[in-house]
């Protein structure tokens, strides 16, 4: 009797095993199918234009010579890397991005430490500190150019006196200050999230061991915040390396090429020199640099996720 039952159940088990992988595949595809339209849309909107840009970067195409579109291979990339203006734009991009990120992270760290403490009106202060990040970049640039830097009626000269033309005399500082004002809240939010996720038991143990507030911050809090600091710096770099609004609005790359970064130089190459091939090659260089930074950012994010899971 038992052997007969076993023989009857055996085909059922084998059929279940055969149907298992197929059912599992169907389940996976049933979960993925609703995402396919979004995936197709993302590919069409992002990857197709990038492939077109790669193709254009291999052409010698000037709008002033509409009948001439010669294939030049990687020659445009050689021009981008050897042209004096583009090298200066690359250096300005590094200086602009690095200085804005470093100052924003340091200010964001200080503000996050302040907001991590309880005090009356903390919610209102937090809202006010976040506000600059919500302002449109072009509007923020216009605000700083006219309300802050204007030599006749700007806030700085109104407080300090004099008629200093801050944009002309300190163009890079003017652009960096605007970007720092706008991006410090972003850094602050990421670091504040790290502070509020820190274990209170660890801080209490440091106090019990006799550590001062500065020693606790230096040896306990700061090492714990390292992934959050790295994440804020990397994400800020990804966005700030593409800065165009502030440069175009406040200085237009000047005086001379003092603040001309790569995005603005690409704009000039396209709409002033009409060299579409060179502009496309410069755009590809910017994208590659952004991808390199984004790769490190993704590694930091995955590390944070692993740390949260282990906790």
C-alpha cells in the first residue's frame, strides 16, 4: 500500500519540480513587466541621445559650413584635450566643483550638528535652512547677482560700504558662494540623517569612559559619519560638475575665461563657434567624468546599505 502511494506521488513531485522554475520565471516577469515601459522610456530619453552624441563627436561639422560633415574619428577628442580654452575650462571646472563641495560639506556638517540638538524652534530653523536648496538655480543666480553682488544697491556693499564690483573683481568666489548657499542644505540633510542614526548607547559609553564632547566627536562621531560625508561629497560633485546656470547668469564665463567651466565652454563651442563635433566630444568627456564619480557614489551607497543591514 505504501509503495503504491509512493509511486503515485512521485510523478506529482517531478511535475512540481518541472513546473517550479517555469512558475518562478513567470512570477519574476510578472513583477518586471510593469517596469518595462519606464525602462524603454529611460533608454529612449537618455541612451539614444548619448549614442547620437557619440556619433556627432566623430564628425567635423560646423554649422557655418552646412555642406561639410566629414568623418574624423577621434580627432575631436584630441582637440578637446589639447585646446587651451578647453584645458582652462577643465581646470576651472575642477576648482569650481572642489571648492564648492568642500565648503558646502563643512558648513553642512556644522549645521547638521546644530540641528541634531534640541532647542526651541528647531523645526522652523530646519525649514529655513533647507529653503535655498528648493530655489531654482537660475533664480538663485539672479538673486545673488542683483541683490547681493550689485555694486550700487547690493547687500554686501550696503553693509560694508564702498562700491566694490564683486563679480568683476572676484568672479570665481562669486560663483562658488552662490553654489555653496544653494548646496549646503543638501549636504546638511545627508549628514543629519547620519547623525540621527548614530547609536545613543555608543555615545553614552564614550561619556561614561570620560571622553569630552570634542573627543567623542573626533573619535566616535566623525568616523561614523565618514560614509555620509563621502556620499554627500560625491553626489554634490556629480551635480556641481554640470553647473551652467550660475556661470551663465552671474559671470558668463568672465572676465575673460576666469570662470568658464566645461558646460559653459560646450555652450560657447556650440552656439558661438558652431563646432558641433567638438562640442559633442567635450560633452562625452564630461559624461565620462560624471560616470567615474557616480561609480564611487554607488559604492558608498551600497556600503551604507550593508552597514544598515548589519545593524
